[in-house]
């Protein structure tokens, strides 16, 4: 299936944090990256008239086109726009662009290109084309949608293919192979497909080797069913974090190891409400290296792209309004926005027969404890009642739960915090 249902658009909601509109005339902006000069490289998916583009956005809002006229179409079957998704800087001042409309990775040479002065490049000026879809279909996989890319230290390119549910490895000489695959999961609802596709979206390099990969998941886009995968240098896939929802992008804070992940939105399945991604249901979650999750930004509309600059400022592309938004100092946002739960810890971890759970509440709240297995299935739940502000402790006895990784969640009226634990 295709990656994003860009047809469910709505008006911008007010966020909990102060924001700045950097640019407001972009054509369905998706991917965004910040260069060393603090400029934003934005991929515009376009309106379906082969009007996809890559633009450079200055801090003052000036938009300088870099590549224009990229393939962009409206998929009448899936009722969604399809075009360019993400960029990646390659050695030799080259720029790679994932192209959903053609199933290719397009590479442009920007040597001698001066943004704002040089004429933008066009499709015919691509110096190389990697036909990812042709390779994927040749492997017997029925669909391809190259979405994002990452490089390793040997200049091998790794392409997250959202429709193939796989990562395609491309060597410097152009040889392709399937590096990793992501399994489908059973659909627990009585409607929709029997299995839900993984739909990997963003891939980023992990310091020390390997990659983080997040997933959108396919229809019915169930809350809590998305994961962040850890893929090692051999292509082995494991779970890094789960219990998340419709992830489209993420960024790593190299100083702390924190991951910032973007929830596209909550998909409305209530038959009494219009179907689609609900307005104001996007959020950004910070995932700490110890597995703790905390929401740092929420109550804004479905958004596709996220980037973090060297100063801790966060950028998000707003597909409905064509805006590039900026939030200052998001890495210290916990000082501006109360977390749902503070200081969540589990000891001992790994757990054999019993573990103690400690946490602190910023205010009085009804509290629920949940434990999910690695497949996202609920294996334990307990209502802890209405608890006052301050420190609290409870216990969990795994009982007959088999050995493996689990996610423990503390759910309050303000939101949710999660922590990974291991059952010995």
C-alpha cells in the first residue's frame, strides 16, 4: 500500500508550545532536513501535476527552488497524492531524492549550484537514476514506494520502501539487494484486511552502526500498533520501541541519544464520525535511551516531516497548509510542557518473578498500568485509581508471561509514559 493518505486535510490547530511559521506557500511539504547553515531543505510532494520539487527555505522565509518538475500524481485508486518524499546528501555534493510516483531514487549533482542564483535543476538533469521499483517487482513483491534513505560508512545506500515493507540496499556501483523485511501483523478488527502491513517510513543511521526505522502501519492505522525497529549491520530486525501510532518521521539528538518521533495522527474509525485522520491528533514523542517515552508536542494537525537542528529547535512540515513550522528549544520542552509521567523506572529489569515500578505525577490523575508484549498485545492491565501529585510505586508480577521483551505503560489523564522491560 502507499504510505500517506494526504487527502485527509484540515485546518491548523493551536499547539501547546510557541511556534514560528517559517514558510507558508509550499506545495504539500513532506520531508525536511536542516543543513549546517541552518537552512531547511524541504521536499514538496506537489498537487499531482508533476509539480514535485525540492526547495531551500531560508530563516527569513525566502524559498529558493533547487529541483523542480519532479513526478507527482494523484492515485485515484488509493485516493492520495504521490510524489517525491525525502532527500539525502551524498558524497561529492550530490543530492538523492526518493520518488514515490516513479518508484525511483533520483540523484542530482549540485556542484556549482548556488541557491537563489542558479536556475533550478529539472528531471532531465538527474545524473543517475536508481530504479528501486523495478528491482522490487522483480523479487516478486507486488508494490514499491521508496520513501526515505540512509547511508553507511561504506557509502552503501539503504532505502526504506514503504510499499514493499523492506529496506533495499544499493552498493556504490548500483547493485541492489533486500537488506531487511518487516512482517505484517494480524488485524484484530472485524473489517479491513486480515493482515496489516508494516509500512516502514523513515530510516536514519544509528551511531556505531545499524539503523532506526519507524513505521506508519497500514489500514486501519490502529493506535498503539506502530513500532520503531532497530536494524543492525547484518539486516537483523528487532524492536526498539513500540506502543506508538502512525509514525512518519523521526530525528536523533546526538548529544543525548533521544529520539524524537512524529505521529501523523489518529485515524478515526467511529462510524458516527467522518473517516480519516482527526484534526489536532498529531504529536511528537521523545524516546530516551532507557525506553522512557514522553510527549513533548501535541494538538497539531496531521504532519509528515520532522527535523531537529543543532540548537535543539524542531521543524515540522504541515501538509494541509503548506507551512514549515518551527518550535524553539524542543529538547528542553519538558520545562514548558508538563509530561504525563515523570521519572518512570523499573527495578529489577530484567525481571524474574516481581518488579517494582516507580513514577511521579505532575498533578492528580486517574492512573492505569498496562503491559504489552512485543506484538503489541495487551497482556496485563490494572487500574491504580485516582492518585495525588508526587511519587508513587506499584508492582508487577509477570506470572505465566513467557521470556521476552515487553512494554510497560503508565497512562494518566495527561497522556502516557512507557518503558521497556525484559522478562527472563
